[in-house]
């Protein structure tokens, strides 16, 4: 019991030290004990990400990059453009509406029923960025059009996701899917990370709101957002994030509890969502930002993502989310997953999708040392079945 209490004290103190000092302190004292920590952070990538944020100065910005195979957090940086300083409290903040990122959870729930596939069509009416009650009526009239689940995901169509959820899901099914992605659960054992919050739908319209991400009650941390992308990249398996590589207390190595990887969703479901996320970067809401990068990498790197935007949360402002995974094609390397969250209040300076292209390019060119990342004259390969 004493050891458990000591570990909890260590976790709390380390979390407070990181968020209040705005760096990753290596040595500090806790109750007269000398603590020394080695983090999983890749200093080269961390420095590059911070320079990016300092260059564009969003009102608030967070970038988290996770190694998919090990769960090690390679980058976790928060930045306040208003104060022009590092603010790592943003990394651990759970007061961020999930917005359309939650469509990943809803897609998994829909596909898990086996009544819906990526090619299932649903009728929609009006703009896909809205969610009015008339758009949810059973009969939509002659101006209704059809859209597949895959296309609705890539274009982040709220109406399509709401209607598919109302037609195929019960509130309990969506709640189980949220639990499978570890909402309302701890995802880290080495530090204290607030849980991401999901509330059970209170009505049919509330089910539509939650399923589409059109609400401010489903919240998550940037670390959890990157974790969601890694679950998809890892074929439905949860590899839990880690920030501490090694810890010594009074020169004695301290064992940190590790959690065995868990299968969250069916691998076939994960692969379908992976294809939808690839469609998002190739032909969906992230296509403009990724067009130039795709010309560089051809089909050497597989990239998928999901955008999200909503006004609300703390700090206040309009959130511009992007979660993604990137991995080498025809390689056993599981690659990386990341989340980028920008909060803009009056003026937009940069898009999260654009920052993602810069980080992915830098990671594979400078960290993984793949020179062909910038080779534009290499032979064009077939990408059938990939994009």
C-alpha cells in the first residue's frame, strides 16, 4: 500500500512539474527524494515542432506524436501564441470538444453492427456541416441526395453520420464503442492524464448530435486524440501511450506499471476506418493540404487522417483538429500517429492539416532518414488498393 501511495505521489508530482515548468524536468525533488527521469521525447522532433508553432503563432496550439508500435510519446508540445511561450498544460487539458474526431468512434460502432459497410448509402439534405431537425426527418423530399459512409467520413458530413446512427444504432451501442476507444478510462499509467469524457445520449436527437460530433459535451485530451488514430493504425489494437522511459528515485530504478496491449475493435473494422482516413487526406477535407506532400512521397508513405472543427472549450476559441497516422508502405514499421489542435480566437494563421504535412515530411526525412521523401522524379507506382 505504501508503494502504491508513493507511486501515485510520483505520478502527480511529475505531471505537475511538467505542466507548471513548461518543459520536461529531468531532475527534481519530491518529499526529500531525488527523482531523475528519462522521457520518451525525441528532442530533435520536439524542437522542430516547437519552431513550427513559434513561426505561425496560433493563439493556442498542441502537437502530440506517438510511435504506434511502442506507444512512446515522441512529441508533446503546447504553445500559447498570445503569450509567445510554451504552455504544456494544454497537452494535458481535457476541456476540448472532440467535434468530428468522434466520427471515428461512430464509424467503428456502425461497422461493428455488420449492417453497415463503407459503401452503405444514406440520404442527406442541406449542408453537411449543420445538423437541423428537418435534416433528420425520415422523408427528406425530392432534393435529397445519397452519400456513402466512406464519402461522409472523408467530407465530415454531420447529417449522414447522424442519420446512419439513428437508423442503425442504439445509445448503448455507441456508448460501448466510446468505451472501446477508452473514453471515461485511463490510457496512461506513468503520469496522471485526465480522462476524456463521453456522456450517454439523453434523446434521439442527442444521439444524432453525439454520433456526428456536433456537440460540446464529448471532450478529450490531445494525447487521447493521437491514441485514437494509433488504434486504427494498429489494426484495432490499443498500444497505450507512455511518456517516461526510465525513472530513478534516490538512484534506484523505479518500475512503472505497463499495461498489456488490448484489442479495442475488430481488425476488419479498423482497416475499413483506415481506408476512410486515407480518403480524407486524398479526396476529403484534408486534400488541399496534402496534395503537395503526396506529389513528393507518391505511395511510399501511407497517410490517413480526420479533421474536426468546433467553437467552444477551454481555452475559448474555435478548435481546428487533425488526427492522423503515417506509415511506410510495404514495411513492418507501424509508423506514427499524431494529433494537432489549434485554437484560434480572431485570426487564423495556419491550418492543422498543413502543420501535419510538415511534421510527417520532417519525421520521415530527418528522423527515419528516408531520402526519397523529397525525390520527385522517382517512377510513379500504382496506388490501387491503397488510396
